[in-house]
């Protein structure tokens, strides 16, 4: 497989849980540890060898577009959703012509983690096998992640295959907001808004959804209160 050089950065969401900080800016421009969330993400993509990042736009699109206009590493291309917010699945489906024919990284513009010994994105990209997989997700432990209080998203078997958490159950792993996806994941996907979770469920049923456990500490920065907790974790990791 050729090296993965393209990424989709999901940046169009409304950021409602981050209000009032998102009353005058999109969530990707909220700062954590002195830098907007999206810059943390783009720096990490560049370090992993990504050359082109497709960023989708909707909420405060002009602000985000202006902030990223001078960015060269990686090169930024915009997928415009000003007219209709397409959710995670629909947003990627619309951007597929910009992402090339091969597998690509998909990453949430607000995901942030402290690296362990092994850098996570290069590992995810190296482990992806398009012969066996339609998607490989970066997963964090549901317990021990900073700012996360949910019930988990997935269980993982010894081969790395994933099963979605059943209703009213608890699962050991949470999606950390980064994945490698094959374009085939979107075969037959509808136009318009839909969640990526629907495609993950379909891939899991086919035995083609895999996971890689994050090496380090994932931080769920979903609310203004979570920013301080994330910044303390970053500060401790650099001492």
C-alpha cells in the first residue's frame, strides 16, 4: 500500500456543549494550552507525514478559513458546508473527491492527546491493512481518559476487531476521534447528513472494523470546564 498522505479534518460542528466559548468562534479555534485545538491536530498530522488536509467548514466558516489560510504544513483544502451541515459521515462523503483514491486519515478537529512512547498516528497508518479493513480506529481506555465520563463505544477482540457497545451496556474503549478509512467504507452511503457511526456499525458486522489502542493519554475536551483539566494534564506531562 502506498503511504497515506491525505487527511480529513472534521471541523464543521456547532460546538454547542462548549458555549459560551463558541458563541463567537467555532470550537476548533478554542484554545487549549495556548494553541487552538485545530492547530494541535494539524501539527500532529504534519508530523505524521500528511501532506494535504481537507477541512470542512460550516459554523463560523469565515473565521476558520481565515485562520488556516496561510497554513502550508500540511496544505489545507476546504470542503464547504455553509449551506447544509452534513454530520461526520455526510461531511466525509462530500469531501471524497478531494481525498484521493486510497485510504486516508479522518480526525476530529477537537481531539487531543498526550503521546506515549509510540506516536499514535504513524502507528495507526502503518497498521492499516485495506485487504482486511474498511476502517481502523484509534481507541482510548474509557477509564483513565481525561474528561471522559461515558460508557465507552467499543469492545475489541484479540485480533483487533471491534464490536459496538450494546444498548445499556458498558464497553472498555472509546473512539479517540482519529481513524484510517478506506474509500470503500462509503460505498452505497447516502447523500446528505448522516453519522460516521452508521458506517462503523456496517463495517463491524462485516468483520472489517478494527481498532488500535492509543499509547498515551486521551483528553475529551467537550466543555469549557474540561479545558482546565486538559491543560493540567499537558502541564504535568511536560514537567
